[in-house]
């Protein structure tokens, strides 16, 4: 049976590979495992993980985004990682067990060679957490204790402070996104949410979460929906009326846009009319290098918008 003290001991004694790549901020050892576990704790708090089994055959976008938020806070620019790397290597810890695909055996060689989500899914259905440890994770007190065990054992004081701040931002962002959802039945007004109560990073993350979710990761202008094998989504969350003018994070003031459409929208080259038709600038219509097809697309509807 895994109680709180045993769970803390497991988190504080992770097997992490040393290497010259890693800095003093992460105590000269690989940061992947503790950063993924911080993301798991956040997703348990959000209700995105409700059982001791974490599937890799479904949608890992939110877990991947949380992992990358932590990663970017302390890892130098240019260094990247797939979420599959720590997801597979955690199998070497006593509380995390990879569950193989039917008819498949997960060997040490497979774990060592796992560097992408595609490869991971080829062999694993997901990971099974120790049930008693998962119960510890489900309580606020337990999550805080486990988070501190990771921060203090795996990171310098300065890096731990940055990650602790990111954890707070992630929780505030989730609370903000839930508030936006609760207020979405109200008239579309500037004062729908007292955004000043939230730090900008939390507000941006919360607005993105609710808008991307409303559009199911699909660009509202061109209709493209791409979630890469590494669980990155192609879309951004854009304000229809800019935040600088409206201070309005209502989901009905948001659109999910792919990178190209977001750029075109911000530059005033594309827009949406009151009848939900795509509006394009004359430059796009006349330039032979950017001419639209004969049958223009229509924007995808935001389920939160009531025409």
C-alpha cells in the first residue's frame, strides 16, 4: 500500500539520467520525468485524469501543453522533447507501469527507443499508476506534497521557484477558463469577467483553452484541423475584437485560427461578416500568387455563438 510518505519518497527519488547537457538548474540530470509528473498533477486537478490509467491512444493535447509550459520555463530555447520520452521511461519507477497493446510485450529496448508518441502508441495503450498513489494525487494536500517533493529534489531553488509560479498560473488559467464557461450564457458585454483579477499569463492560457476547445482544434476560417503525432495543435486563440480595445475574453469574442489565417486576420487581410461569411481584402483577391478558389469556404461556427 502506497501512503503519502511513500508517494513522496518515490517522487523524491526518481531515476534521472545525468548528462553534460543539463544545467545546475536541474541538478545536472534529465528533467523530463519530474516535468511530466507536474503536468499530470495539474491534469488530475483539472479533472482531465479521473482514473489511475492514463491512455496514450486518445487526446494528449492538454497534458502535452502543460508539459511544454513547464519545459519552457527552465529549459534553454532550442532544446525540445517529446512527451513520449518521459511517459515511457517512467515505467522504470515503481508507481508507473506501461500497459502494452494486445499481443505486444514492452521490452527495455522498446522503452529505450521511444522518442515519439507514434512509436509509443505502437506498443502501449497507456500507463497504469499505482492506485494508492493516485488516491494521494486526488487530494489537494497530496498534490501539493508531491509537487514540492519534485521541486525540491529535482531542481535548484531558482528553477523550483519558476516552476512553482508556473503551477500557480496553470491553476489560475483553469479557474479562469471555467469562469468564462459559466458566464457564456450572459449577453456579450465587455465587463463579463473581471479580468484584472488574473495575471495576463493565466488569462491568455485560460482564454486559449476555452476557445480551442469550443472549435475542437479546427481553424474557423479555413477549416483545417491538425493535431500532430506529437500532440501539438495547429490553432491559436484569437480575439475578434482585440483585447486592447475590448478587454473581453468572452468565448464569443474568440476564434480558433491556424497560424496562416491568424496572421492574415491580424493584418486585416481576412475577416468574418455578420452573416458568417469570410471577408478578404482586395489584395488577396487580385494578387495572382494568393488567389482564392472559385468556391470560397465558410467559417466554422463557434458553438458558443448565438447568431
